[in-house]
């Protein structure tokens, strides 16, 4: 599965209607709600706020007043075809006075999603764990050697040295000798 590295915006004009596509990386449904509220505030004079999102196996789409199945599902279909996850695509429409018809709307919302995805920096989702290890000062060099692709997100130097590390799931065994405390699942 893939996700995006950064939020992206794109604008299309189709038969005098403006379609503003907004792409966000999201990790939970409450973040989706917050983003949708912000989009509705920022583009408060728009006609429609259609969207699709996928977070793990949970997905949802909304036509927001467009004819049923002409906006949210086409957005969601594009996200599926591109094997995207942890992603929200919102397409804001300003109606330009020319009706597009059902097939025209499907094409417009699909194209809006494709175009914004084409501008995004896509990366593969790597499952990992955030762990905490406590080591002595004389173990720092050996732990630093084991880190490889892992990322240290926190260090504390006291009586002992504490590292919080983002580790690929398959690399966690390298740290077992340090009795890691697993803090949470994460994506790298």
C-alpha cells in the first residue's frame, strides 16, 4: 500500500465549473472530520464538498448533494486503483452553470482525484513499531550500529541512556537483547 508524503492541492476547470482537489495524509477518522470542517470553512461559498478516504480497511465516500455515485465513489475508485491508504481526497466544486450529467460528473471527479495524485509525492507504507530501550553508556556504539534504517525519535541521557526508536516490524528482533518496551504500532 502507498500513502503521500505531503498534502497537495490541484485545480481543474471543466465546463465553467471549478474543481479544487485536496489530498491529505490521515491516520484516524477524527482527523478526517477536522479536515472536512476546515475545508468547508475555507471554501465556504462552494457548491459541493465531495470526498473519499481509506484508513486501513475502513473507507467512506460522500457525494455531498451530487447525484448518487457520481462523486465520492469515483474518488474512492481512483484511490483503490493507485493502492492508496491513510489518505483523504476532498474535491470542492464551484458550479459554473453548465450541468455535466452523471457520466460527466464521474469523469470530472475521477480526473480531479487523478490529477492531484499525479502531483503528490507517493511513498510505500512500511509497518513498524515505536520501541523504547534503556541501555548503559558502553552499549551506545553497538545500538547505533544496529539502527540501520531505524529512526531515533528521542534520546535521554541520565543514569542510563533511553532511546525511543521507530523500527520496521521485521527488524524488531535486532533489539530484543535490550528488552524493548513496545510503545505503539506506526508507519515509517
